[in-house]
């Protein structure tokens, strides 16, 4: 019981950065969605059902371009295929504390940022628990929904008079990814990170943004196969 | 609500949920820590986040000098803020604020 309370508290502490980061990003998603012609309810529904930030921004573009729904849906799903590796990675890090009884619940909210935050917390000594994962995931989900509603309610022209605010919000997502990357950075991971970055650039330049995402993640992860054996942290 | 939006959300959301949940049921967490798959997965997290960061930055690199400049300010602010406080939220907000401030001041 005390352990669960401790995990819950740790989850609340870990989710605060995600809430503060997610809300403004979701706000800009709500604004962008209504600007492209979606109703506020449609914008909210995308956040409610999909809950995948980058894919949702891409969904707006695909809907606006008139892409066939099945093709667009499969494109978004393919873009999120990287999530296949997140659960097993966390469980592998969890060691003896791994548990999946409530996996059907917390897996729903296993986004890039939630995964990164969980990984970062575990790297700092946080013990894996499903309570921790549920609070982390659904705290982020609540912030994402609230931000979407606020942005959709504000409307498509909300940031037109505030270009500097728009520029700051546009940078929120890359800033969040960079901060997450710094939080889990170790010397051992540098080759994988460099390879991922290079493959992303090449895949995007010579193929497409989606190919770049796949190339980066697969190339970076493959470097792990040829790296040193696991064991230390080698923090940078 | 338009049916095509709902249909798109259900296809993308349903499959995304399967990507996130099904691997948990396959007991992939039971693998040896020094095994090939374990090392592959250990590198996946940093690789995925690095990939997403680069993918987000690439359009800015190819944008106008003003966008490039404020993105550079934002990146620098994130690194400095994280080095100072070791906080993801502080670094994220510092980066966004610095980027917005650079735009407001018209530094480029």
C-alpha cells in the first residue's frame, strides 16, 4: 500500500512536466485543427481517440489534402508503428518489477513523451509500477484533451495577432523532445543517437518525412545490437 | 461530426492502441538483459526521441533565416536550461519562451 502511494506520488511528480508541456502543444493543435476547417468537436475527437501528437498534426494535413481515409489512417498508424517497441523497452528496464495486469489501460497513453518521461524517471532510480504508469499516462492525456479543447475553443485565428506566441508554441514540441533526450542521455547511447539523427535526415531528404522517422528509429536501434553489453549508465 | 474524420480517428487510434498494447502481452520483458533484443530495445528509446527531435527540426532548418535563428535560440535555451536545472519542463518552457522572445524582438 505504501509502495503504491509512493509510486502514485512519483507519478504525479513525473507528470507535471508533461502537463505543462502538453497543454500548450495541444492548444496549438486545437487552433491548427479549427484553422484547417475541423469543428471543435472533431478536433477534440481526434485527441480523444488517437492521442498521438505528431500523428494528429499530420492527420489535419491529410484531411485537408483530401487523402482517402483508409490510406490516411494507415499512414498515421504506420507513423506510430515505433510505439511497438516502447512497452517491451519499459518492461525490460523494469526488471523484477515488471507487471502488465493493467497494461491494457496504461498502454493506451504510452505516447513518445510518456515513454520518454518514464524512461527518464527509471534512469534516475524510479521503480516501475503500473500505478506510476497510469498516473503518468492519463495525467498527460488529461492535459492533452484540455489543451485541445482550449485551442479549438479559441479558434483558428487565435494566434494571428500574436505571432511571437505562435512561434513559441511551434517550438514547444521540438523543445520537449530535446529536453527528454537530454534527460536520458548516456555516453553508451551516443552512437545510436548520432545514427538515428543521420538516418532521419537522409530518409527525409531522399524519401519522405515518414520514411525519415522509420529510418532514424530503426537505424538507431540497430546500433544497439553492435554496441557494448548493457550494465552501466555512462552518463554524459 | 463528419464521418471521414471519425473513421480516420478510429483507424489511426485503434491501430496505434494495438501497437502500444499487444507487445506487452508477448512477454518481451522476459528477455536476457545482455541479449541482442534487449540491447536493441535499450537503444530504441534514445533513438526514437532523437529521431523525433530531428524530424521536428528539419522543416525549421529549411525555413527562412528568421525561423532558423529563433530555432537556434530555442535549442540553445533548452540545452542551457537543462544543464542548469536538470528539469525537462523547465528546459522545454525555457526553449519555447526563448524562441517566442526571439520572434517578438525580431532578432533575425
